[in-house]
């Protein structure tokens, strides 16, 4: 059951529970994506029905930040707590390093994803990064093909909101990946 905050349904999960579900989805047949809406997302989703549908269509909808958790509490539908995207990503990376899942990093300025990949591979020994691409491209087709050819299980899509959410919903299935996570500026953090 999801908890509704301004028309977006949030999964009532702890960070640990979210990471466990992410690990299962990464190894499952089919495709799903993860979104981490903050209050700005919700204001935008309130005005934009298509964006709202994309958020609600995610396999996991995580409350990124205290604003959403507070709003849920005020509405009388409390959430267990916040699940920041970057913390979810860290748990998922540890799981992927153990299970040998293949990760593709998409987004940020040219060169950033490569540096992020090198740092993550140091931080999570055994992590398999199967490809990277910057986030300043015009056509989706070549990127979709690149992810497919890399045989990625998981893609971190870091194009900023709402572009990354629309991108995952529109292209995810065609890439053959099992899980995509919309992570905003995380590649800049991982590369720093
Ligand atoms: N970004 C991108 N392509 C674009 C626009 C932005 O790859 O067309 C990247 C940008 O370089 C940054 C990330 O998206 O690494 C997220 O940007 P921002 O911090 O604005 O997003 P937020 O984390 O607030 O969602």
C-alpha cells in the first residue's frame, strides 16, 4: 500500500527495506524504475499530470527528504522515515558488488561519470561498471543501444528532474536493463 502525498503514492519503507527491494528488482526479469521525489517534484507533479503518472508508475517511490515525511505526518498518513536517493544508491551499490550485477552510469557533464565509476569501483570492490555516458545528448536511440550492448542490469540515470524520470519511463524497457534509479546530481557527488 502506498501513502498519498499530493497525488503521489510513496512506499512506506525504511532505507534497509528499500535497498532489499532494489536488490531483488535488479536481479528480476522485466523492468522497473525508482524515483525519489522531494517537495519540488510534488509541486511540479501537482501541475503536470504526465509527470505525476510517471512518478506513480515507478516500482519504488522513495521519500527523499524530511519535507515529504513531514507532509505525510501532517496529512495523518505517517511514513516510516526518509530514504534519500544517495543512501539508497550506496546500499544498492554494495549489493551489486556482492552479486555481480552490471551498472551503467548515465548523466552529468562529460568526464564526470567516468570519474564517478573509478571512485565507486575503489569504494565497492568487485563492482562491475559496464558503461558510462554524459547527460548532454540529443537523441535517446544511441544511448538506449549503448546500454543494451553493455548488458546493464542497473542504470543510474542522473539527468536532473523531471528529465530523468521521463527518460526512464520512456526508454527503460528498450535498454534491457532490469532497474533504473533517478538520482539527480549523484554522479557529481560520487566523482568529487
Ligand atoms: N544534467 C544532465 N543533463 C541535462 C541537465 C542536467 O546530465 O540535460 C545533470 C547535471 O550535470 C547534474 C545532474 O543532471 O549532474 C542533476 O542536476 P541538478 O543538481 O540540477 O538536479 P537535482 O539533483 O536537483 O535533481
